[in-house]
């Protein structure tokens, strides 16, 4: 492969004679003609693109023209005070082209025009695989990338797999940008259909097992605002381990910014297990009311004995209305974390150990209140408004007030955060809702398999 340059600045590719198109050369089909010319372009060191197409009255293509990718010239648009992305020179007025016309006699495509002299330097062999017309992703490759993405294999790792398989990155047939474009096109395909696809997926699961439960709310524009689902295994888990439920709303997991809300508990191995999950578009009291009512409607065993949440007011109102007779605890970890933020640095350093000891070593409410008053007095923090506010809600986070209630050793919503950390390895904020649910279900199977392995050990 190479090219020769004449004195007038034209570059003529130097390739084997049998690869050079000839006037009058015939091809059985347009695809065959395309492939031949594109292979010639690869050997020569340039990229091709379609230029014009002519059809007859029946809609059949009777003429097709292909040109060099640097044919024509780009118009310059002057934009005052607007920063534009710097691009390479992609148009140089190159006149290279080929024209195929369909013969009326034998229906073959014949080369009628062929001009081969370029006005620009051709690409070297080491870089020709980067040219656009010599890159493509086959259907099989796209299917495989989708499967690898579902297994949470990053695009850079996928390229590594294809590189090993092809015997070199130059033999993969496409570049990193093509992988991202394929993913973009896949997301575009879901655009406007994501909600319907999710509904059909839930319906298919319910058809397989009538005990599968889901509920979806939509706004007047047919956009999902609330979505709740749980499978049979979730129900079974709640029947056995549903005494204490933890739920948290701090995790955004999809491209629409909807809030993912898992209801979790702990099993006999100390593992975090899932009872149900939902998407919410906001964190209003109305949304939490809807969520809790859905949770109760599908759990025949009734409400849990205890529920642990963070200090979100709207959530507290909904729980008080829907679950008035259960023990509601605030996440202790979130409250303890705020000590360093709400207290002076020196005060926190000198007095936090005493607060910590008072919290954990008090065996009764009376003992705690006496100890707390003593620590506050000795530390000189009696005027601290935040300390007063957490003391006012002491019965919702101090262990001494719930010692008579079974809480499986849980005092915080870190179970949910650990759950988030696990599922983050399978899903991302770029997922559509449908994509998220499919990946999430796969992750859930892995989580349950871990429980199965421990059962087997036992």
C-alpha cells in the first residue's frame, strides 16, 4: 500500500492491479460493489462515503456514487465570542469518486466513472483501521457488547476482550468511540418506550407467577412517578425475617434521576436481604404514603415490629399514618456522624467519648437521661441547640428506649447503604429503568446464591 505524488500535487494510490476498479467492471449486487471499492480504499489508505443515489419509478437503485471522505469542503461559520471544538481537517475538496450504474440487460452494476487521484496525503497502513468506512460493529458484536454490559463489564474492558480475541487492537474492526455510539443508539431505541417496556416486563413476570406483585403510577404525560415491585422470594424472606425493616432513599440509580428505595432486612447468616423495592420521583409525604401502602398490601404477614429510617420528616409523617403501632427508629449512624459537624472541634474531641459511652452503656431510660445531663453539664454544651434537638428525639435512636423490642442487632440504615454498595457494581446512573430492573434482578440472584452457599455449608 502506498501512493505516488505527481508535480501537480495529486496522490495516486499504489495498489495491486486486480484491486483497482476498472471502467466497465461488473458486480452482481450493489453490496458486492461497495465491498470491493471499500477494500480498495483500505489498501489505498482513504475512507469512502456515499454521495448520491438514483432510483427508478419502482424504487430500485439504478445509480450509486461513492466519493473520498475528504470530498467537498466544510463551510466556515463565524460565531462571535463562541468557543467551538477544534476539529481535524475532514474536507479538502478531493475529487476522487466512483459511480456504479445498473445494467438494463443483465441487471448487474457496472463501473461507469472512476477517478483515483487524491489532492491530499493518504493514510499510512498503521492508521488505516481508524478511518470511518473501515470500522463497523456487526450485529453479533453488538449483541455481545450488550451481554457484557449486562454483566457490568466496562467498555474499556470489553475492548480488551475483543483485542485478545482478534489478535491486536488494530484487528478489532472498530474503536472505543464506536462502542459508546452503539450504547447511545441502544438508549435511543428505548426513548419514549421505557415505561411501556418496564410494564410489559412486570406483566410477563406476573404471568409466570401470579404471586409476583407490582404497582405503577403515572402522571398525565404518562411518565412513571411511582413504581413498586417484589417477587416471590422477597415475600418468602419477609415471612421469615420481616420483624425489622430498614429503608433509605439516598440512592439515585438511573438516567431519569428517580430515587431507588429498597426495603431490606437481615437473615439467619447476618446477610442483608431484600423484601421489596421501588422508584419514586420525589420524597414527599404523599409518595411515602403510597409506597408504604403498597408494601403492606402485598405482605400478608402484616407490618414489621420495627422500621429504621433516616430523619426525613416526610417519611416520618407517612410512617406515623400508615404504621402507627410499630417502633420507628432513626438511623443512629447518621446522628452520631453529625456530632463532629455540630460541635466545636475541641469540644467534640474532648467530650464525644463520654457521649458515646452514655449512649451504649445505659441499660434504662433513667440511666441514660442522668448520664446525658451529666455529660452535657460537664462539657459546657447545655446551650447547644442541636444537642437539645437530638435529646428531644432520644426515644427514637437511643438503645435504652427499645431494649424490650427485637431489632436483630440493627441500629442504623447502614444495611441499606451496604446494599447500595453491592448493587452499584451491577447498575449505574446511566441505566434506563428497564435496563436497571434487568441488571438489578441479576444482582439479586447473585445475592441469593450467596445465601444458598451458606445454607449449604451449614
